[in-house]
C-alpha cells in the first residue's frame, strides 16, 4: 500500500492525463457497445461543448493544486488532521482518508450547491446537459470548480490525508465522474448490490432527471453511502421516466451555447416547476 501511495505522490501530469484519456476511451467504447439509451443527438457537437468545460476544469485544478499542496504541508508541519492524530494500519488510513475526502470534498459541496441559490446558479450548467454521456462528467462552470477546490482543500485539512492519498483519490474521482455519467447498461441485479456502497451510472442518472425532487438527490461522487446515511436517495424508473436536462433551460440555444452557459450564473434566477428556494435570494 505504501508503494501505491508513493506512486501517486510522484505521479506526473502526463501519467494522470494518460489515465484520463484511457478511461475516456474505454467508456466511449462501452457506450458504443452497450448503450443504455439510444439518444438522437450530434455526439461530436455535444462532446465539443463538454470537452471545452473539461479543459477549463483541468486548468483551474492545476492552479488549485497549489492550495491542496499547501494544506498537505500545513498538516505535516503542525501534525494536524484526523489521520495524523490516530495510529491505524495503512489500509485503514487509506479507507478513512478516502471516505473523508469524498464526504467533505465531493458530497458536501455538491449538496450545498443544490441548497444555496447563488451557488446553484453555477452548478446549474452541469444539469443543463440534455444528453448525459461520458463527456458530461466534468461539465462544470469555472466558478463551480473553485467551490469544489475550496472544499477539497478543507477535506485535506480535516482528514490529514497525505499528498499521495489525495492524488490517488483525485485520479479515481475523475474516473468516477466519467463512469457515472456514461451512457452504458448496467445489469439491474449487479447495480442494486453495488449501489449500496458505490455510485453507479444507474444511481446517478436519477440526479440528472429534469424535474424536482429527483434533481436534488443522489449526490454521491464515489461512495453512495452518504446519500443512504443522510436520506437523499431517490429512485426513478430510468427505463421509462428518465428525461435529462433541467426544466428551466430546455431550449437548445440555452444549453448548447458555451457563451450562454458561462453567463447563466449572472442571469435572473428561474424557478423550476416545484419551486426551489421559495424565491428567496
């Protein structure tokens, strides 16, 4: 286990990019081989929009890595963070670190963005995608990327995770972002078992249904256990009822224009069918 953590502590940008591209290629192949939905859309045009946002995400994350490294160094110098305060086996250290990183750095900020109006307006860009597929995973507004980086840094400070553990979590997290949005079939029996602990494509599809209350559910990133614990799991017959997108932005020019997507947080708020935030600011 120490060797694995050391590998991720020293992992190069090229190697991480290789993981990202390799994972995308595998999932794209699976989408063409075992698609969940046969969606009628211009896949290349759709992919271009999402890949632009993916590159923006990667660029913002490169700068954000400085904050994460600073948090790691702070914990090392001051011996702070939960994992630095307790003596546990390395395998348990990794599991607990992963859990805390996922809870604070992913689930919590995701839930907060659905709960605070001005933050929701940034996160909304992710939900406007009417054809969710593997390219949708990192369709995030630059503002949302900053929110997520702040909470990732907070997760590091709380957990005391080593740099190797942080990089391993981040690498697996990116893969899960693509996996859980991929348009692939997952056998119901297998999905039912796995989804008690891990986020599956079927579990996350409910989150991308265009209407409330399903939009505000199933927030998990890697682990679905947080949704089970906090009661935010919702179910939907995704084979018959699922419609992607968000009911307030269903027109093509609103969800297929990069310029408009970047401006949505600064446009007047639109209440969905089941009013969100009760029209409060």
